[in-house]
C-alpha cells in the first residue's frame, strides 16, 4: 500500500492520533518549562525546590499510570480520551488560578498524568492495535502531534507572554484542550475495529504468544530496556525544563533559544518518518539498540557549544533520537510481547518513562543548587546514554531468537 493511499484510507483514525498527541502538549515539559521563571518568581522557589515539586507530582502520576494505563485494554478511545481531556482542562485552569505553593503538587500531577501520561499512551496504544503491517507508519504519523506541539507551542506562548499575563495563557490552554473533545468525537464517529481483536494471531510476541503484564515483568528483556526507557524521558525533560537557565549559562536570550525549537522539530519529524519506514522494512530488533547513540553526541555538544550554530548541532542530534523514540519503543512492545494486553504492558513502560521525566528535572535542579554546572552534568548524561545503548544491545541480542520460536 502506498503512503498516500494509506493516509487517505485511514485519515480519521490517524488524525485522531495526531490530535491526542498534540493536545498532550499542555502536560509536557517543553510547555510547562516555558513558565518556569514566572512560577519560581511567583512562589519564590529555587531551581531545586521547583524541580522537587515537579519530581514529586510527576512521580505520583507515574505510579497512577501503572494502573490507569491498563484502562486502554478495556475502553475504546472515544470513551476514555474525552475524560482525560476534561482532566487536562481542569489542570490547566488550576494552574491559572492556583494561589498557594503546595497546590502546585496537585496541578503538576494532573497535568503530567493527563498530558504526558494518558493522552500520548492512548494514542500509541490505539495505533499499535489498529495497525499491524503498517504499524511503523501509523505510529510515525500519529506521533506527529508531539512534534507539532514542540514546534509551535513554546514559540507561540513565549511570544504571547510578552503581552499577556502567564496565568491567563493557561486559560487559553484549557480552552484549546476543551475544543479537542468535540473534534475527537467527530473523528471517531466510526471507530476503527482493532485488528488485534479481530485477528489476534496477526501480532503475537516472543514464543508465538501474547504476554501478560506479570510475565513481561519477570522477563529479562524488560529490565535490560529500563535504562533506555528512563534516559530520554529523564534528560530530554531536564534539558527543556532548565531551558531558561541553560540560555543564561550560554549567554543568549531565552527567545533566541526557543527560536531553535522549530529546527529541532523539523529534524525530529524527519527522523520520525524515516524510523517509521525503516521499522516496517527492517523490524524493531535491528534498529532499537542504536536509537540513543545520537543522544551521546547531543549532550556532549550542548556541554561544549559556545555559539548558536553549535547549539543547533546539538539540537540536530537530540532530534534524531527524539523522532525515533516516537515510533521504535512503541512498536517494540507489540512486536516482542504481542498486542492482546499491549495497554497494560505499555502502561508499565509509560510509567517508567514518566518516572524518568520526574527524576531528571529534580536531579539536575539539585545539581545546579549544589554547584554542579549544567554543562558538567551534560557530560555525565552523555555517559549514561552509552550505558543504556550497551544494555539494549545485550538484551535485544538475547531476546531476538525468541521471536522465531513458538511456545
């Protein structure tokens, strides 16, 4: 099937995926972090205190995700997604009107759970279920919403912040999330029948079976993947979370740094599309072990760069992994563990990633408070991604023969 025919035949469902991933923006770090300076000023926080609240709220959302993510195995998208969108609306309004510092814990929890957690989770689980032969392309298209949000939201809202109060802008975010509900219902008037339910034998996992969540937890491959799940979530999040501080360290205006985000997004989209095509052609086992190698280069460049062109080079390598990370890990769970319980299994992975996004800002914020500069931290982070890559190579190499075996 040609790409054009695929897009035309599946436009409503793919667009619903794009919409969900785009509306997850309001709970993503790249959006919340643009308000970091105002939030710290309003509540008189240090970098470590703000990072600590962010870590606590995000960690709690990760724990809840372990249970809530499994709801995608029991409820269709058109029933579950509007509820999560309403929660996102409430969280945005709470950020706009919250008067006390301790209320930020509940606000961050709700934003992260609804946005970074459930909306993206619902979208990628739906794509993994609804598509088998074209799973890579479906994931690459649906996750374009992440890239679109990263591209336009920071630049748009940072620009608006110069003339509109930051709290009022959270009201605008609430309105956009609310408008997503009728749009989603319109797109899913006829919801696609999941192929994994209609023909469950089309997408079995290792040993020719559908794995349960408990079996996955006891399998060695899951634990070899943990560092790779934590890494991008923790340190991509930390990078964008401390973007205001990073701009100060590099002695450039914040808006100049934000202006580089569209370049990062464009490269990420290219990487996303290419990885989706490569996924359908070569399969996950050949590709995923090397997915995080560009992160090593990215953080070493961010540590050493002294010019805008140097920073752009860092964004280029960061985007290569960011784009591939939108497709390869999501397809990995379906390919290795089957699709029958993909919601529950993917929920565990999502919880690990949300937990990573919790500890990243907290650790780096604490490091800044203790005098460990952000540039020095980025060298250490590059070393972490070397470790994660080695772990993936070992784990996938051991598990790959199991894909060809039957129980």
